[in-house]
């Protein structure tokens, strides 16, 4: 699957497919895509995660042992539906807390009133994933039920219980004053603190009950604690920012050693009217991802060496190093 094709699939973000053709699919409980049924499609070395949508301009048909994705009757890609382990292939990617006290306007989680998993539920899920023989990594993410500090304590409990599996562990939670040092000491390999957007005025509009600067401070410290190519951050594209603003943000993050993940912003019906979202076109995704690759190369950073969380999965984003390769 060429980069241009994956970019087009990501730009549309959904597919009309008969559920009988799908394997194990889930409803994500974290981030802007929470609450939408989604699945993974793999073609060659590339994969993409698409939401299930009967009104999508993309249609899927079965030909032999392959799934063919069509647009306007023309073939875009062919491959297979790829089963998830937990949340994504190859990883036990667990959302500990499916609710959040923060109210980022692009995110439906605060309105979904999800559950808070017990430590026992989380460790049981990871144990089953390990028993499958397919678990290459453990990734932990979380909303915030009461406080970021409490979520850190829960993450530390989980890590202590599952580090016996001897696979890389990644964590994406809200930063606290001591989260970097405590997570590193607990055995975490990689860390992700999401910036959401690096455009300050937009950040104040969509995440007004938070402050971007302490997150950047935590990311800066994380690079010192975890090392190079161990720290990343989700960076949403489509909240009204300009390409120039994106480049400034990419450079600001790369300069402190952080690998940005350019994530296409997604509309959610629970947030209708609260936030401006325009999902980026394939042309914009390609342009910005090429820009990202150039900046990462300039700073000696890699997006294809991570072992946990979003960067090795590549389902929701164009990875600037592993996806920008012609067949």
C-alpha cells in the first residue's frame, strides 16, 4: 500500500463493510475515537484503522481470501482484516480509566461515562493476551477519574504486576511532578504525554482547563529520564491550525527530543457544535508527514524504533519513517 493510498484511507477514516467479514473488533474507550466501532486493515507492510460506517465513500468487498477496498467502484487497496490483541495487533494496550475530569472539546470520553477497571481486571486481560503467544508489548493509557496522581499510582500497580512478562512497557497518562522518575524506576521503557495541539490559542480553546506548558516541561524531563527515541506525543491535525503552526510545533517538540505523532482529528456526535474539526485531506497528511520526517531526520530522531503504543502500531497515523516508503 503506497503512502498516497494510506493517506487517502486515513483522510476518510471509515469503511462500509459487512460485519461478517470482520474478525475481532472493538469499540475504543480512549481519545477522540472513543465509542466508535473500528477495525484494522492490513495491506503488505502497512496497516490502517478504520471506523465502521455504512455511509462511507469507501466500500469493501471480498475476493477470494482478500478484502478489496473500493472508492467510486475503483480499487484502492487489497489485503486482510487484522485481528486485534487488545486495542491493536501485537500489543496489550489497556485503557485503565474510561472517564475523564478534563473536558477537551474534541474528546467524547468525558461524556461517555465509562468504567474504571480494577487492577485485577487489567492484569487478567494482560495475562490472557500473554497466553495467546502474540503479545509483543504492554501499553497502558488512562483518562482521569479523580486526579492524575491517582492514575499514576494505578499505573504503577499494574506495571508491578505485569513486568514479569518481560516485554517492553509503554505508558501514556497525564504527567505529574514525579511521574517520569517513578515510571522509569518501575520498569517502563517508553512514555507518551499528549500535547493535543501546539497552537497555543487553539489549545486554550479546546483544552482550557489544562495548561500546555507543564506538559512540555514533563516531556523535556522525560527525554532526560528515558532517553532518545523513547518519548512521543500525540499532536492532532484538523483543529483549525495552519501548516506553519504545525511546523513550528513539530520543531519545538523535536528540539527537546520528543517524537510527535500527527493524528488526524476526528469528529464525534457527542461533541457536535462544541469544537471546529476538519479532518485533514490526504494531500495535507502527506505534506505534513513529509515535513515531520525532515525535521526528525534533522534532529536525529526516529519514529520507527518505538516498541509500544501508537508508533509501532501505525493504524491511526502515517508513520514518517515506516510508512513513507514506496512499495
